[in-house]
């Protein structure tokens, strides 16, 4: 896998990248963040997303380091990008049925691929970078080879996939989830829905030749190759909004089994609250991330990141069991170690949360980080309403030094 070696899956690497980028998170970032200059040329953006997605570094750490170098106003654009992922998570937490609807849509689209030879050929051409649209083909190959794609190009790619190639949006979202090192269930699913006009109902994102040419500095100019007019995708209305979760509290005196998962690989804050597990297990989402087999580099990154966390916590975890991928396996393990409670960082809507559904003999205690508890309830409507709360949220981080 070309270039994936550069993504060392460790907290140390994430912190080093953050230290290097934070001084550039102000006007430099604002001016150049939309430019995609090609593989290996993404210095104008932070490239922190694989580390933030797995919480090898936490959002509050990223924001506090940024604010050491910039005022909130000068780093506004970067701060907003950090909060976009938080917003998407909060929005989906209050409407988890949208995640289930995506999987239903994906299953239907995959059935169509298997039964319609023309659709299968078009889908394979798009995934393999063989459509004849140079920019899309280059981005598909970059994604497959590196596990990364510039955010602006993700938007262009999704727009061309949906409106020019007229492929099912869920297959495109799945293609990203199979290959992105930073693949996040909320950000990925809801961003694809937004491009197609399902998220902000009726509002689509149209990839335009002039925009692509400008922000790739002329590398691509797909004149006469892209759809010039689009109609929003049709779908079910948003489900009723639930309350944002508050999370559970664990009893530090009970015999505790700890579950470590890919959504939080810096769980030191739980140990600071008195967590003393008699044993630890890790969760594998290998069978839950995609309808197909995810790219090898995705799970090599996740596995290395989990190992990095276990190494950092080696004197605190007790005996470790790796790779549990079902509720039954977790329940059997917890019973074997005599757990009176199973404690884990709160898993947002996605594969880990899917595995942890159901009833448990020993209570499943999902503990929510203060950063999420503070921010998620504000994701009730669109991002522009949410971003009005960012100064307040930043003030809470600065005042409380959330851990």
C-alpha cells in the first residue's frame, strides 16, 4: 500500500503531528485548506483525522493546542472543522435510525449490484478508477492506495458518484468506509447524505469544473464530463429527534471488566475516575464496518492503534483478551473473569455500538466523555445553529481543562 506507511498508528505520532500543525491552523489554513494538490502534497491541511477519529488524540487536546498559538477568531475555520465531526456524531446520536436506514439502503444497493450486470460494471469502474473521468479516477486510486483523501475531493467525488455516474449513494459511502483510515460512521454517512440532498432536505452539492480546476490548481479540468443540473435524492424524512445521551456512571468498588474499542484509544480519563479492571478485552469491528471486506490497511491501522493504547496502559489493564467481535463473546469473557460490571467509553452510533446492543448479565456501563456530553445536545438542527455554540463550548474546555 503506497504511502500508508506514513500513518504511524500511535498517540505519539498524533501528538507530534498536532504540534507541527497547530502553528499553521490560523490564516495559513484558512487560505489554503480547500486546495487539493495531490497525493503526498496535503501539507495545507492538518491530516490529523485518522488520529482524531480513533481518539489517539482527543478533540479537546487539538483545540487547546490550537488556542496556544491563535485566537478563536484567527483559527475559526480550523476550529469549525474539528467541531464538524462532533456535530455529526451528536446529530446521529439523537437520530440513530438514520444509521440503520443507511445499512438497509446499502443492502438493497448491493443486491442490485449482484443482479444487474450493467450496474456492477459501472460500480467496479468507479471503485477501480476506470470511469474515464480523470479526477474521479485519480481520487479513487489515491484513496485505495493511501487510505486518505482531501476533504474537498471527498465532496467532489461523492457528487460525481451520485449525480454524474448515477450510482447508489450508499455504495459510495461504503467504498469510503472500506478504505478511509479516518472512516467515521457519522461523518461519512451524513456527509454523503448531505451531498445527495437527503441531510439538508433538497440541498445538494454539485461538483463543478471551474471549482475543481481552481482548487486542484489545474491538475484536473473535467469540462463537459460532469452533470450540470441535479435533482435531490428522495428519501424518508428525518426520524423524530431523541434526547442526547448522558452516559452511565461506574462503581469503582465493583469487580470490573474493561472493554477497549476503536472509538476511544486514549481512555486515561476513565482510569483517572477510579477504573481498576481485573481484565480488559478489545473489540474488533472487522465484520461490521462494511458490507464487503475492508481494505487491509484499515484494520492494520486500527490494530496498531489498539496495541499502542494497550502498551501505554500496560500496568493498568490486567490480562488482555483481543478481538472480541460479538455480544456473545463479550458476555462469555465477562462471565469468565467474574465481572460485576463491564465498563467502556461510550461508543457513538456505529459498528462498536451495534456490537454492544442487547441485554447483559453484568451491567454494561457506557461512560460518556465530558467533551461529548457538553457538545452533542447542541446538534439538534443544522451546523450553523451548532456553530453559534462553539464559543461557549471552547470556554468550557478552557475553564475546565476537560480530560
